[in-house]
């Protein structure tokens, strides 16, 4: 059984994510941390009739206790994106939050598996990695950017134009990153042959890339994707927990490709080149990344998709560099 900490548990993603993980029977202890409002969230969720024990931890003074001794840490903490706000705008606020939280994990549960939801993931995952490196606690197999929502949207959006498709069963690999043009759904490699027209592929790709904007606009300033992100985060956490228990599970996620240098050769040849971080389908085990899952035939990847990967790579380079320099710059100035 698995001990889980959610950092940012009282937020728009954190609350529904906490509820979904309380329902997960693989969880034995659920630690809920935030800087405000978390006692009420924990009290509410603790009444759900499953066997896991819920504890709340409020404020920086209790952060170390929140993460001590846990197996899995999920980080949705930070501010949501609002209309007109880019992920670069988000970075300025969320970077410091993620840095502080990961420092606490490194100090108190250095072997925990970490899933970063806080945006912009393309930069916050490199921040987390640099923090862990500075603490001599970095294992690239155990750090993940949670990009599951891109995969969820891909399956759901296909069903919107192909009603005979089972969205829950459909699997579409999504590679690259987790923002706009860095998100590359490989519709040609879907688990079910889709027979899409070129126009449908182009429109679907754009909608998957910018699906978050639909929610931001629909909420009219009241937030971003929280419920669907909580669902995706819970799915990712469930995949990790099932892998910890010994199941074979594959989940697309944003990782340091050094977690499996041999397995990374295929995606590098497909266009990732020498990038350090990239979203790929990953086979999980109790240590995190067991292997980067291989596509059965990259010959099926279309020219459109290969061009999209090239675009994603160019956009990812500065995103990653921004995250790395944030930590290295902070350590130099301190």
C-alpha cells in the first residue's frame, strides 16, 4: 500500500484530486498540505468511507512533516492561469513555490516519486531536477511532469468527432511538452485506427494543444482546468501506485530522458534530438521509470507530426533553460 502527499491540497486542483485519491484503495495514508484552508478540506474528505488515513499539514512549519516518509508526492500547488496569462507569466509566480516544496521533499523523503502538476511543467520539472541535484537526491527515474491531461483530452476530443470510439479505452501517445505547440499528439499511432482526414488531424492537434484555453475562457476569469486536471492527476497517481505494487503500466509523462538513455534513442531520432526533457510514453515500476516505451513503427508517424515535433523542440529549449537557470541563478546569488 502507498503513502501519498498532495502539496497544494486546498486549491482548485488539489481539492478534487484529494477526493479522488481518498477513493483509491491503494492509498493507505493521505497527507494534505497547503498554506491555507487545508484543515477543512481534510476534515471533509476524511469522512469518505475508505480505509486510508487523512492528515492535514498547514503552513511552512509543517511542510517537512507532510512529506516525511511518503512514497509518492503530487504537486498541484501554485496559482491558476487566467485569461490573457501566458505560462511564462505563471512561471514567475509558481517557480519559487515548486522550488521550496521540492527542497522539502529532498530533505525529508529523498526516495519519493514526485509528480509535478504545477505549471508551466516544461520549466517546473527542470526546476525540481536542479533542486534535487543540489541536494544530492536526484534520480531521473523518480521525477515526472504530469502531462496526462493532454492524453485525456486527445482521447475525448477524438470521440467528439468519432462517436463510435470509446474514449476511455482509446490510447493516443502525446509527446513533447505540456503547453501549446509543445504538445504533439501522435494520432497516427492511436491504439485504434482512426482514419482521420488531414484537416481533422490538423484541427484535433490544435484543439489538444490549446484545450486549456477553452476552459480558461469558459470560466471567464474564475480559473483554469481544475476538475479535468484533477482527474488526470489521479489517473497518473493511480498508474504509479499500480506500478509500485508490481503491475505493468504505461503512462505518457514529461521526464528527463536520462532515465532511460537507450530507450530515448527512438524519440531522439524522431526529432527530440539532444533535448534533456521530453514527454514520452513510459513503462513504470516501483522505482519510477522502468523504460521508455517504444512505438511499434515510427514509419507511421506522419510528416505533419514530425514537423510538429520539430516545432515543439524549438519551443521547449527556452522553457527548459528558464527552469534550470532559475535554480542555478538563485544558488549563485545566495
